[in-house]
C-alpha cells in the first residue's frame, strides 16, 4: 500500500509534467553559438565587493526537467535552452561571446556559468566543452571566483577533480538547489527529486576538493502559507550552514511559464511571497548563522505581479535594501522605512492559516491587490 507521502509525490509529479506540456519539444531553435543570456552585476567576490559575469549557456536543459518526473514545480528555465543539438565547439563559442560582451572589468571578478540545468552533467555539457570553458576562465587574470551549477548527482569526486585540475588557484563554488531542508517540502512541494542526505553528501565531497557549495533556498514553495514559508526558509538556511555550505542564496519564487506554480497562481491558489517576508528572513538568518557563511538574495521580478512584492509603493526601496545587504552583509540596509502595507503582511502571517480552514470564499485577508 502506498503511503500518503508517495501518493502526494505522484500527484505533484504528474501535475508538473502536465503543466510543462509540450514546452520542452516546442522550444525555439537558437543560434547555437550564442548564449541564452549574459549580464554583469555587482556581487560579493571572494568576500568583498566586485563584479560578476553571469553566462547562461544554451544547452538542451536540465535532465530532471526533461524527464518524466516533470521537473521542479516553480522552474521553467528549461525554456532558456534550445531544441537544436549543440556541440562542444558551440558551447565554447557561446562562452567566448559572453565574456567578450562583458567588456573590460576591474578585479575582483567572478564568473558564474549557468546552463538552466547542470554544468557538471556530461550529457548536457560534454567533458571537452567543460574543460575548454574552464581553461578560458583560468587564463583570465581578473577572475578570482567561479560559480558553477549542478544537481547533486553530478557533483562527483571525478567531476570536481577535473574542475580543480584547471582552476587550481581560484575560489570555486558549486550552486545546488537545496530549496528546503525538509524532505517532504523539497520532494513534494518542489518535486526536486533528491534528499537532504544526498545534499549533505554533496557538501562533503566538495569539501574534499576545496570546493564550496552555494545552497539555493526557495522562499515560499507552493502549498505553504506565508508564515510557514518564512519558518521553512529560516530553518533551511540554518541547516545548510550547519552542513557546511559557504554561501546561501535565497530565491523568492517568481511565477514562470509552463509550471505547476503558474497554474496554481492563475487559479488564485498561490501568491508570490511578500518582500517583507524576505527582509524578515534575511535579518533573522544573519543573526543566527556564522558570519563566515554569506547570505545573499537578488529577487527576480521584484515588485512585479509575477515576482515577490509588497503594495507596489515601497517595493523599489525595499528591493534596494535587500540588494545592498547582499553586497555588504550589513543588516542595517534591511532597516528600510516602514510602509503601511506592513500591517497587512503582519496580519497575514497571523491569520492566513486560519483563513485556509474557512475556505477560499471566506478568506480573512484580501490579497486581490497583490494578485
């Protein structure tokens, strides 16, 4: 007999697969020599302010999202990829193009290599392409820090040994989407497909090669109330620090196309988190986690209806405070002027759980202005 946990997991997997639909097969064909995206932003680089060059390589996309498991409930980054096959030469040309477009930057510089999947997955980024891209990074004297992204199953001793053999003098981090330290939340609400023990093993094997782990923490997975999301994210940050991660990157949910979260949002069954929730999370977590562990957040679509937002009036200044904190780790930047909408947020934290017991038609808090 199946457990309730297995039943719920199965429902979410099928729903995620249905929401994804044919998007994986109908993605547009991109120029295989051009990256999906690239940008330069202020960032903390090896512990001090600098610039980060972010490169999103156009690959076939995340293996989990392409599988019959349907991918994560909130993520459509698969659509940033390409339906056309890409070669190692193509991927190297993509990376060269991105670095050239970044222009002249003064050190310290970080390079973040994203693929909307796993850079360490040899089926997504062939070994030849991986090594050549890392060699290009190593030859750039400005670069002090390198961030790669991968699911845990590809973070192996063999893969990290190859990375370290090229980037022997660089600070290296591997970004992994832990999302939540709760297995039920991660496996059911996020449909992530791996356990906390697997993440812990990833941190341990990375440490053997002096590679840090950057844990991505999701703020407000579906099926959690605002208060529960705040509590879950705080517990996750503390747990990740205890497991030995070097950096925690908090990612508030934004509504992406062809996802289960989008379907729930369109039906009025989900709302992105408040920016006040993110401020409270960062402020509290910074006081509970050792200073050596950096806590950062760059909320996507902040202030927009599909992203984390407050009333609209205070969103820009709150977002600026969040980003300033991420660069400095100084919680004083989170002491932004209070807006009247904070009273609605506080009321929601206390009463939302009760309103769900009453039912959608009798909600105690009117969130229509935020939909």
